C-alpha cells in the first residue's frame, strides 16, 4: 500500500498556467501589448516536434503570442544564428527558446550564447547561470524551477534540510543544486562517479533524481519520510509488449518509504512547460520595466 503523498504535477501546472494567464491579462492592460514567445525547431525529431507543438498550444492558451520557426535539418549554423539575432531585435518577442538537441553540425553552445540573456527563457545562457550562482536575478531553467515550486509547496521552509541531487547536467542538476543552496539546504550533487550512491540517498531529506537511468533509485535507498522529486523520463519496455514511461526512481518501492513523491508521468513534466510560460511573462515584464 502506498504511504507517500503523490504530488500532482499536472494539477499544480494547471494552476500555474492559470496564474500566468491572469498575469498576461494584466500585462496587456498595462502595456497595450501581448507577451510573445518564439520557439525554434531545427529538423524533424519526433519527440521535439511534439514538445514544440505543445509549447505553442499552451503559449496561446495563456493569451500570449507564439512564433514558431521550423527550419530544415540541413540549416547552417550561420543561418540559425541569423534568426536568433533577428528575434533578439524583435520587440514582439520577449522569450526565445531553441529546442535541443540541435543537429550535430550546429554548436548548441554558440547558439545558446547568441540569445539575448533577457530573452533566454530556458535560463541556459552563461549570464543566467552566473546570476543564479551568484544570487542575482536572472532567468532560472524551467525544470529545476518547477521542481523547487513543488518542493516548497509540499515542505514550506527548506532551510537546513539535506538535499541530494543525482545528475550534474547544466539543464537540471547544476541549477537545481544552486536553487536548493539558495533555499539554505545542505546540498550534495551525485553523478556517475559517485562511490556509494545508495548511502548518499539514505542521508537525504530531499532527493531529486535527474540522471536518465530508469528506476535507478530503489525503495531501500530512501530515507523514511523523504520528499522525492523524479525528473527522469525514460521509455522502457512494458509488461504488455508496448513501451511505458519510467522515472529514475522505482516509484512503487519509493512510495512505501517517502512522505511525498512525484509520479512519472504527471509529476515534473507538466511543470516544465508551465514554468516556461511563467519565465516568458517574467522576461516580458522585465523588458517593459527596463524600457
Ligand atoms: N529539449 C528538451 N528539453 C528542453 C528544454 O527544456 N529546453 C530546450 N530548449 N530544449 C529542450
């Protein structure tokens, strides 16, 4: 029998999107214009196409303009940088997202660094990473921001808690660790070279798993009463011959031990797009305030 509270990311995200829609309504009255998000997709990766379609739909549902740019797989790096430059200078565009991964002949780093940091709603630009690390006010990457919102909603004050982040990516692990540190947690970052991952997990009051290894974290690794946030989205073979989505945590086992846990799907995933919309509104407000 499940003991843990299941954190409903879908409901939480729906509430956040409704709050953003209300903020957009006020923005329109205040400034006489509509916040706009430009999403750029290069190539035809099926998963990326679904993400981009969903982002466009939810952007419009929140009352914002969605500018979608679909470029062929063989687009040159120069042409993509040219488009980013054009979007940087377009006053109708307050947020720019270039869907990753990019084709191999294009440097992701170069493209991310070309985005105006004020419009970098992914929060991937080195200026935004630096602002997060130094206590400034930049734009925070969407997935860790969504995780933090759910954590704070469930736990309240996080200060003094032991947090373990599994994974050290620039997109999730590192910014997540920075956010938890900002909340005065004692933060450990584990990764593929960590010696005794189970022992590290057993210490953690808050466990954020973002490694991309299906069901890596077992129930007996979890400290009783811990709050578990599962960022994993792994497609694995299911019992019925079809595939199913699995997180980085063995949900059935963990739910017996944790006090609260996010499911996969329906946990962190829906929060990512909702936070993208929130970041776009934040970026638009700051751009209007700074003229
Ligand atoms: N591809 C998968 N997730 C993301 C994301 O959060 N941002 C971008 N730009 N690309 C992604």
